[in-house]
C-alpha cells in the first residue's frame, strides 16, 4: 500500500473501527452470512488456533480453522444450507465485542485487538466462547475491510462447547 493509504489508516478512529466490529457481530447474530462475507477482502484469512497452542500458525501447528477467502465462502454456503446438520436449524447467537484497541498501522494494515464473548443457544443447550479477536484492517475504496481475523479462545478445552460449528 502507498504512504497515502497508510496515512489514511492512521486517521481511522476507534468509533469507526467499533462500528465495523459491531456490524460484523450483528450480521453473525442475525445469520446474515453472505453479507458478513462482504466485510472481508478478496485475500482475507480467518483463523482459530487450537486451544492447546494459542500462538500457533497454520504453517507450524494444527488449527481449528485456517480459512482463506474461498474456504470462508464455502463455509458460508454450507452453513446456509441444510447440509450443515450441526447448524440446522440455526443456533441463536449473541456476539459481544468489547475492549477495542487500535494498535497502529503496520505494512498498510491497521492492527486492532478486541475481547469477545459469544453465546450460542441451540437444542436446549447453551455454550459460551470467550477470547480475543486480532484483526488486520485495510481501506478499500474508502471503506474499512477485514483482511485478517484471528480468534484466540480463552478456553483451555473445547469439551464444554464440543465444537466450533459457528463463526465466532
């Protein structure tokens, strides 16, 4: 990216970033997955490392999710269909995003960190996921877009949740 874009990213305010993160949460809660996907760049990545190796990368460790944009689109298509038996009928979700911090611009990307709590209710069972989101945001046509999202779970085991069948 150019210096002008870096400068523009440095001018992005926390309320603008919060608006993007809150919109993402609302779209996921409302099961608007196709619209959610439009918040991401064409070269986006979405990853969740295993709970026993939260610092792991897709190159060095087993990941719960390590999706590029094409795999994200496939995940959305599957979750929107009846083929996703773990999510049909869909879960009731509530994403809570808090403690949003702008960490600065690096290599043309605005680095952002936030805490989260996601409550999932389905089939008489409630599951809570907690942790941290790390984002890398870019400007595309003057709008903030998500280039990378990493979800680090605070949970030490997934046994209480049994899976990560929804998008966190």
